[in-house]
């Protein structure tokens, strides 16, 4: 349930996040297995104090993985994160992004650090298997990203299982100005 957020989740009437408590409602809604596919979310203010990523990618045995697959418009606002963990989880503002996701107008600041892998300012892991793909547009990060491997300014690990003629994961007008640390597979846009 996304109450007390306003809106109905359509393109013309998106769910509206106005503060940190509403952002948490959205985060936990996705992390309970609601992908938000074909739904729209709009943020209307800066959000700080974020310690939990949206979506779950957990490499532990028998773990459930829950991607974000909706449309998220950050409204040009800044999302300040302070994420630290030791588990086998992908880490970023979004942990796991998959087919049909559209993430736009997002700025990330703060620190994201883990002893594992697949860590990025915007997304820890981006994995798509259809033409719908995933698009990141007008996104930026100045976050410090620290991980063992697959450390990316925007995305830690990017994988495309779609076999069509076009790569279905795109970064459009995106940038990274933060600091990266890791021992293997490090990149300003994507680690791997």
C-alpha cells in the first residue's frame, strides 16, 4: 500500500513523494516484491537520510530478488545516501533495476560502501532480458562509492540478456563526479 502518497501511479497522475517518510513507504513497497512496472513516481523535494536501497538483489542462497521496473522521476532533486553493508547485496540508490525501468532527473550524493560487489551511485545491478530494457536519463552522482569489485559511478554491474540489434540499457546525459574505490572492475559510468 502506497498511502499516504498522492496520485494513482499513471503517467498523468503519478505517485508523488514529497518527503523522507513517503520515500520509505515507496522503498519498502518495492522491497516487498512490487516491481512498479508500468507505474509512475515523481519526487518533489530533496530526500536525505537514505540508508536502504530500492529493490533487492541478494546473492545469498534461496534469497528472493525484487527489481524496480517502473518510471521514477526525481524531479532534479538530490538524494543523499549513507549506505553501509557487509552482506551479498547489490547496493545503490536502487539495488536492482530491470526491464522497462525508466529513471530520470536524479542526483545522488553521500556515501555507498560495502565489502561485497555490484555497487553504484544510482544502481547496484542493472539486468535486462527484453527489448524494453532500462533507461537512465539526466542522472548524476557525486557519491563516494567503495566496494570490492564492480564499482561504478552510476551502476556497479550492467548486464544485457536481450539478443536484439540494439543494446537495451541506456545512459543518456548522465554524469559522475564522485570518488570510486575498489580492487577490480571500476568505471565512471559502470563497473562492469
